[in-house]
C-alpha cells in the first residue's frame, strides 16, 4: 500500500494528493495519515511545498466527505428506521439510539463535525448523520474544511519532521495499521456478541 501511495504521489503530485485524500474518505482503508505523512516527506525533500500540500489534501478530504453527506441526505432520517429495525444486532443499536443521536446532532452538529475530523475511526462516517439531519451544505463544508485543514497540517508536519526517515516510517506504519485493524474487528465482534436489545 505504501509503495502504491509513493508512486501515485510521484506521478500525480498535488492532484495525486487530492485524489488519494478524496478516495480515503470514500473507502476508509486508504489511510490519510500515510498519504499526508508521505506528502510531508516530499516537502522535506524539496519535491512539494507545505501550503499547497495541505490545501490540496484538505480539498480532497472535503470532496470525499461530500459523498457520505449526500448518501445520508438521500437516505433520510425516516427511511433509515426499517434498516435499523432489521439489522439492529449488526449495527449494535436500536431506533431509540438513532433518535437520540439525531436530536443531539440537530443541536450540536457543527462543532461535532469539526471535532470528529481529528478522530481516525469516525471522521469519515460523521458525514452520514450530517446529511441525514439535513445540515446546511455550506455549514457542513465549512466545518469539514476547517477541521481537516488543522488535521492535515499536523500530518504533513509530522511527515516533514521525519524527513528522509522513510524506511523507518514504513517499518512501523504496516504493523501499527494491521494491529489497529485487528483491534477494531475484535472490538466490533465483542460488541455484536454481547449486545442485547433493551426491553420496551
């Protein structure tokens, strides 16, 4: 995966960064930490500049998140209920949970979108409830762009700091990413097994 990203960045430059970051937010297994981290290394090597790197990466993040926002908007709040009632066990939630999330998001949605941009697990999926609650598009894009700009600056800066230590970065990214994926799968499996619907 890392070699693919390096080759894509070398071939596509800033446009490659934009496309990779957009895809990362549609298909989360492509890690933004790696994309922007390697972009930061390219800055350290004089192949890119930090400000365009962050701007192109953030533009890609924002566009990618629009995909899930639109899915949520088209799905709608009411249409989601039959799906939850049928697949609640696998989602490990009930309709009452969805209603609480919906109410909370209507009141606090803006800053929630901003804060969740710093959370690796949820920063993409938070776009779904934003669309379902019909958050104004301009507000969604503003909070997404603001939070993503800060996060991408951190990732790009970390890559810049590592500089030419690419081999060292590559040595740790693979095992850490694999461990995080296994931990997430185990946590989900445990939650599915132990989840019980509340008595109505």
